C-alpha cells in the first residue's frame, strides 16, 4: 500500500514541476525523494525537493504542503497528519 501511496504523491507532484524538482536522498539510502508512512491516525509524507525559482522558500513549502495534503485526502480518503519538506537546494529553470 505504501508503494502505491508514494507513486500517487509523485503523480500529484508532477503538476508542480515548474516550481521544483524532486531530489533523491542518497545519504539515507532512500531510492526516491518521497516517503509515505501510514499509521492508525493517517499519513505522514516526507518530500525532498530543490526549488526552481527565486521565490520565498517558506511560501513555496506552505503552498506545496497544502496542495499535496488536499490532493492526497481527496484521492485516498485518508487524513494527512504531517508533510515534511526538505529543501535540498536550488536548481535551474525547466
């Protein structure tokens, strides 16, 4: 189930690719840039990104959190308890 949830987050994030790109976490030996944990209270999502624009990091992360939370809850019916975003750096415009 968690693998399916990770894939769903990737699909949701594709719509926001103009603002950032996903960054794998090689230090923690994760293959991807998204981790989803499901427990009795809902979903916990970790994202690792690089921002594409010179925009407010705080504003970009807040907007991304709200967007992913709303989309995941609408598509799965599961509550999202937490979304952690790690900004790994800046990247070139797409």
